[in-house]
C-alpha cells in the first residue's frame, strides 16, 4: 500500500519553530498528511521548497502575499523557500489528505501544475520513489536524491513550458501591499492595524475585511504569527526571553507571555528549557 511506503502524519500541529527547521537528513523529505481536526495552518515559511499534492477530500486553499490559491485534487502547488503562506484544508469535507515533498533545492517561483500534467508525468509516483531515499545511506542516498531531483526539475520545466499551469484563484493588490509591508516591518513595535491602514490609504474596516478574505487571518493574527516565528528563532539562537520579545516587536511583556502560552501550551522559559535538554538543529532565517 502507498501509505506504508510514506510516513503518515495525522493532525500535526505546525509550530513556527518546526516550520523554520532545516530538513532532518539529505535533500528530500516526503510525507502523507491527513487533517481531520486542525483546519488551518499558522502563517509560516520554510527554509526549503515545499510541493503539495492534494489527494483525498476537498480542495486545499492557500493564501500567499494577497493571493488565494484553491488547489483541486490532482493539482500540485510549489512554494519557494522563505515564502510566507497559510493553508486551509477541510473546506468542504471532514477529511483532507495530501502528499507533501520538502526539498532543499532551487525550483523557481510559486507555480500550480494542472492535474492532467501531474497525472501524465506520474509526479505522485515520483514522490513515492523520493520517499524511499530516507532508507538509503551515505553516497547512495545522495546520488539517488540528486537523480530524482534532476528528473523532477526537468519534468517541471516541461510542464511550465507547455503552460499547463494555473493562475491564482483570486488576488488583491491592496492585501499584497499590506502583506509585503508587514513582512518587511513586523519587528517595529509601533506597527499597528491603524498605521498599516494609513500606509495603504484605506480605512481600518475595509483593510481588515479584505485582509481576512485574502489571507484567512486577521491583521493582528498575521502580525503575531510573524513576530512569534522571529521570537522563537531568537530564543533558539540563545537570546533571553525578554530580549527575544523586544526584538520581535512585542511591546507588552505580560501580554506576550499569555499569547505564547496560548499558542504553544508552554511558557517561553519552558520552551527554552526544552531546547537545552534536546538541542535543535540550526535554524535558517526565512
């Protein structure tokens, strides 16, 4: 069975810290993800490329820089490294399953490959073979992974050249401008919804409605996710909790502690203690 060949991950809670980790081994990691409970991921980015192929259930919706991408069954979306995105999985069905390949290699820009092309070139089968490299060792693993990456890149180039791709389902120039500003300035403690509305020359109410529609997150929630990702990286790098809080743009330390515990179930100090007990891999800055 296919699910026996690929690691199966069910209802995984994606933290900012986990999202920003390097791949554990080699250049490729492939997993079969099932969602029955958590319907939406946090806003996050990865230091590697991520390829998502929905397989079972409803289509998957992703928000990226003011664009909405509805990925239908059989299509595939490719996220570049360091691309902030969020996904909603259980849109119309109670279960959503997708095959995800994470690759530390250059694959170009964000693109959606149409279902016919994905099927014609058996990219699902290629993912399955890529998953097996986890069981190889040393130079054999490295050589096989390189061969499979070359195959994937060549097939993608062919599909893109044939224009068998899809555009965003919906886009907003206003939200794209707002998201770009947030990503560039989220450590500014004076950055608020009000200041963002002034920057985009619109009302807070209109901006808030549009932002929620095109990012699936409130402005405040999106900003908090960016700051928390920065904060957790800073703590992992050795900064004190207070310094990490201040460097990430949070202005109220008590509120920050409550938010951290609400999001992750532990305090920042407990998180730091966990890192000391089990040293993490070096994190890349998205």
